[in-house]
């Protein structure tokens, strides 16, 4: 028996069999984990979003608190400034949005006719193989079916929409109480930590803050700057609905690598209904925005990177998208970076324990 246990191939084979058995057992209980995940996502999602907002705003609250402003008053001041800025933006942008939505509604029949003509031209094009035309028509049917199903799901899930509205309403209150008692929470967590591990955990939390602080806070500023640049570019080239399209670019830019493609897609689709020349201009504008963002804006605003390989970031995006859709893709990189710091500290801790 000792001969087998000393054989590395035999040991690895045993580990492989145990691993496959563990995976099989997990697959058997997968429905239980799915229900638990859905429940926890519904309950914890507002708290997680509120914690992210609090993390972003806490440095400002702390700065005001150091200048003898009570934390409650500091949080209320930040909320007042934010609400005032939003009101000013909404008051000034509502007419622009209304005008562009009216233009979009006015041009929908024309856009539909152009799309139909495009499909007709492709079907009547003798240079394209029959298989290509059949595949194109099949893709259109699939898209139409997905849109219909999405609208049906939306209508059938009005309760879910109301739940989202309720969550959006409750998040500011959660963020307020977290910001108000941020230091209390920090002291409480430290108090409950075992004294033997307290210094290590505090050092780990500081490293996570150092890794994520500039990234999370800077990304919000970068997205706003990219949105403004896109709006200016769209105005210059004369693409329809520049404010709406630039808003999409701003929101999606928070997703690394994939975000710019998601943000540019609606503008390219709208430009394709105008002319090929407009499509080229839209591509040039978005490329210029990303070049400026990658080489000028992000290095100046974000400062330091997360030191993550692009393959790791793409993997995190895929996992986040699979677990929680667009929100998961937005949260994937910061969470993955924090987990990376935690794993590094755990590995260093166990290495030290072995050397003692």
C-alpha cells in the first residue's frame, strides 16, 4: 500500500476522482444553491450597492468631518449638492431629451422603411450566396422573436419593475446610514476580530482600499468625461440623438474592454440609417474617445491600475455577466481585484506559518 501512496501519479488520480465526485454532488444540489443565490441577490443587492456608494463618498464625508462638520450634516450636504446638480441637469436636459425623442418618434417610419429596403436589397442581391441570404433572414427572424419575447416578459413582470423602483428608492437611505456610521462600523468590525489576526486583517483591508480606491472613484469621473467627449463628437458630426447616444456611451464605459463596444453599437446602428459616411464618422469619434480615455483621461484621473492581466479581467467580466448581467459586469473587476488581494494575504499568511 505504501508503494501506491508514494506514487505521485496515483495520488493525483485519487485527487482527480475526488474532485469529479465533488463536482457531481454539487450538480445534484445545484437547484438548492440557485434558490439560495436568487434569495441572497434580492436581499443583499441594495446593501451592496449602498456600500459601494458609501465607499465612493466616504473620503468626502471624512474630509468634512475633519473640519468639524458632523458626519450627519456632511452626508446631508453631499446629498443636497447631488440632488441640486441632478435637478439642474434634468431641468436643462429634459427639453433636449424630449426634442430628440420626438425626432426619433417622427423618424421611426422612415427608419423602418430603410431597414426593409436594406433587407430587400440583400435578398435581391445575386452576388450573395443563397446560404448567406438565408442566414441573414434567419437572424432577423431570431431578433424579432427575441424582441417580442422581451416585451412580453416586461409586460408580464410589472411587479419586478415596481420592485426595482422600490430598491432604487431605498438605496439612498441605506447609503445615508452607512455613511453616517461608517467609522462606527469600522470600529465594530475591528473589535470582533481576534486579537491575533487583527493587524493582518487591518493591513489587508488597507491594501484592498489602496487597490480599489482610485479605481472606483476615478471610473465615475472618467465615464462622465468620456460621455461629454462623445456628446461633443456626435454634435460635430451631426449624428441624430447625440445626447441619448452619448449617455449610453457614458454608462457602458464603466465596463472594461467590452463597454466601449456596447456603447458605440447604438450610435453605429443609428448612423447606418443615415449613410455609410456617418457610420465611419461615428466609429472615428468613438475610437478617438477611447484613445483619449486610455492615454490621457484614465492615467490622470485613476492614477494607478489594479495590476490585473487582461485575461483575468475578461474572465471576471464573463463570470460577472453570467451571474448578474450588466450589474455583474460592472462589479466584476473591483470584486475580483479585492479577492486577489485577499488570496495574496492568505497565501502570505500560510507561508509565514509554515516557516515558523
